[in-house]
C-alpha cells in the first residue's frame, strides 16, 4: 500500500519512534505531527490529553494514513482504546509493545518502568504487564526531570549522570529488576547514561524500537506494507516551535529534516 | 477468549516455540501437534509438505483453536500464504518474526541465516528480509547435521562444538554478520554452543522467542487474549513416536508433559 504511516506525539519525543520506523521500515513514508505548542502532555488532565490527541488525529486522517502510531506514552495511556474503537485503520500505541518486549526479556519477573508523572500515575504499564502475566512484579517510578533535560540537550556528561542517578536511586537500591522499560519516548536519548547508572545487568527496553517492530508485524500480517522500491519523502508538521524539534532530529537522531510545516490544528 | 492456540510442527522442534509461548503468555492454553511419524519435513518436496501440513491443520481446527502457529520453518516457507488465505483465524509462521527481529537488531545490515536444506533452498528468509529492506545482505547456509544432532541429544560438549564449528565455517570466515537467525526451531537447543562458535559480537535470533512475541502482539491487537486468571492444561499430540518428544520437553525445555495422545491423521 502506497499510503503513509501517521505518527503523532506531544512534541519531539516521538522522533525516537519515527527514527526507528525509518530504520526498520525504510520503504514506508511517514507523516509526523508534533504538538510542540502544547507540549508536554505528561502533567495535563486526561480530558485535555484526549481533546488534543483527537485534534492531531483529525489532521492526519485527512492525509489518508493507513496506520496510526500514537508515539507518546501519555496519549497512549489515555486514548488508545478510544482510538482503536473509533478509527477504521489500525492504531498502535507505545505502551503494549514495550510491555511485551519486557515480558520476553525478563528472567527474574522483576520489571522496572520509568516515565512521566502522567504515564506512571495512569498505571498503564502495570496493567499491560499484568493482563498478560499477573505474577510479574512491577517497579514503576516517575522521572519528571528527564524530559526537560533532554529538551535542553543534556544527554550525557556529569550533569545528566547525576540527575539520572538521583532519580533512579530507589529502583537501583532494590537491585531486583533485570529489565527496565523506558516508558517515555524522550528517554531513549538518555539510554547510554541510564545504562551506565543501572549497570549492564539490566536490559533496557526502548519503546521506539519495539513499537516499530510491532508496526512491522501488524502491517506484515495485514499485508499493508509498501511492496515496491522507493526512497520515501517524509513529512513533518508541528503546531508551534520547531527549534528543539529540528535540533533533536538533525543532531541526535540523524533524521535529515529540511522542511517542517505548521499544522493549524489549534483553535484557541 | 477461552479457546486454545494451536501449534503444529513436523516433530519436536516446535516445542521451543511452545515453550516460549508458555513463558510469554502463561494464561493461554496450547494444543500442540507434532508429526513425529513423518518428520523431518526439511528434505521433502513442497507438495508433500503442503499435504502433511493441511492434515495437521484439519486436526487442530476441530479443536476450535483461535490462532494457529506454524512452528516449523519448512512448513512456514511452503504453506503460510495458503493457510492465511484459507483459514478464518490468524495464522502466524516462524519466518517473518525472526526476519523482523533481525532487522530490528542489525546495525551492519549483514544478517546470517542457518536452517534446513528445505528452508534455505526456499529462499524464504532472504525474501522476507528484502521485502522490508532490499539493502540488507543475507548470508544463508544449510546445516543438515544440526537436527539429527539435537534429536540424538547432543547439545553441547566437544562433539557438538566441532560439528557446529565445521558447519558455520563459511559464515564465520567472512566475519561480517552481526546478527544470526536460527532458521530452524530445533536450533535454539544448540544456542549456547552456536554462540560460543560465532562469538559474543553476533546477536542470535531465536524464532521461538520472536514468534511468541508476535503472537502476543497480534492477539493483543485483535483483543483475543484470555482475560481471566488460570493455569492452563496444555494438550500434546503426536502422529507417531513420542520418546524424543518427551525427552526434549522434559529434560531440556522444562515443559512438564504427562500425557501425549496419538493423533490419527495419517491415512496411509
């Protein structure tokens, strides 16, 4: 199928998912919409996250997408079921793929989850994990300092290490987990530093990689993958500022973004 | 959904897939059918593999399965598309999940594939890999000695190491691959020895783990997972001898099998 894959995110974090989609599905065209004007979603009430997400979805549906990726953990926690009910196309969130990958990986049945306050408070990861295996012990922890740190470009070095070490203190002290889910799409940019803090014995699961893998599986299964040969021209839209967006795309993810268009989806 | 997942294999190899399904989806009931009477499928002509597979599928459909796993690479290569067309339930093979996992994993775009003569001759892995990314270089190699070795119970030690080292000589010499797909469901039982031969720098992909992960994803997406709490009673059927079957299940995979029933699916 020629049609593009739609990707929505509260801002720039979903670029880690987009980058993995491009790597694992190099023939597929992406249309990405980041709600940079109203980012972050993490601290917002549920109703607001649903309203904003629906506005983004409407914008992408007009672009004739064949599949929608909700590349934001907070939006996935609050809107995935609703979107899967309402939309005629497949909708893939970032929580379930991470949960399934962690279940595949863990040997000790002790899984850590870190994310924004909204995602952690939603209990979406413990629910996803326990719906499959109720014996898994989940250690979840909100890390509210990580997103602002990534957006300031502090990804490694002593400052990043110090903030991450302090934040993960309670998870690290228990020394029980063998698998840690990065439950926020910003966090893969901190992966090296997080790995250094938690040690090599802990396997880190990055939502982006796992979501791209499941998009590939679902599209393979439904036979909706693009079958010819092409170098796709991706499209990027934001609702507001795009400085951090372009910086993260070009400097850290090696996504060459030349054109970002403004998406006028915000009424007020 | 209460219904069981059906698993078919030419014999005992598919038990590595069943074992991973039990680990990753502990609430799901399995009905496994191994065609031990007519095993192996690897050297058989395509028409025969199709006929035997169809007989097994008919047996499992009568057991009201909700999803079918073709846990045999040769049968997947020859029958997957046909089964997906004909059956009303989802059909998952072992080739595509392994291919997708390898694409996720490789950094050098150099992927090795080892399997039976039938699977390697079918070119199913290069096709699956290239349909997604035509720039991947695939190094495939038939290892006809591995299945008989596993069935004799030789999994490690100097004899196994020597056979595996000789067999993988041509792949190892090139020193290019960073990812190796075990394209036969018997091979995960040799994984430690294969890893020792190819070295730690090569990431080994085991079809069983990856197929179980995709079964979980497809059933999660289609909302057909069992939602309650239960310890399922799995059922195992073979068409002939079950000595090797019980040995592999009990000794090497820690699958407690007390009852194996005979499946009278073979007419002549």
